C-alpha cells in the first residue's frame, strides 16, 4: 500500500504506473495533469551530464565572485579562468554554443591579461 501525493489516499501498488511514481493513475489522468505531463519530457540525466552540471554550478560561482577579487592582487583573473574552464562542459553538453563562445572568449581575454601582468 502506498499513498498518492495528490489525493493523499492509500492505494495498492497496482494503482501506480511504476514503483517510482508518487501519483496514482486516477490523479494523473485528470485532463490538466495530462496536459501538464505532455509539456514535460521525463528523463534521467546521464553521469556525464550530472558531473557537468555540478562543475558548471561551481564555475558559475567562481565567475560571480571574480569581479570582487580583481582588485586583490589580480586573483579575480585567475578565478575567471577557472570558472570558464568549469562551465564549458555544462554548456557544451547542453549545446548552448553562444555561451561556449562566450566562455572561450573569457578564457582568451583573461589568459592574455594574466600573461601580460
């Protein structure tokens, strides 16, 4: 016996599509639920996508804090480069080519900045 997360009724396991479902078939087949389900593609992330997402979040954090660190012995330039390196796999897997180009531009720009100082 399992509890549906929508109607909060206790039902047999056969009333659910599969073992990981939290919503019973009756609640899921209501017209607005069916419509909302058609708008969302259900899939699991591959291990590479999971690692890229985590590295991308860390890289975004580095990029966000970099402007505040630029005045401290140019530490911000190094964190910009690290952040760009960490975010490239995430946007490459997501096929967001404009962000890939932006990160490569960031790598080249701050790489030259580091070399010239």
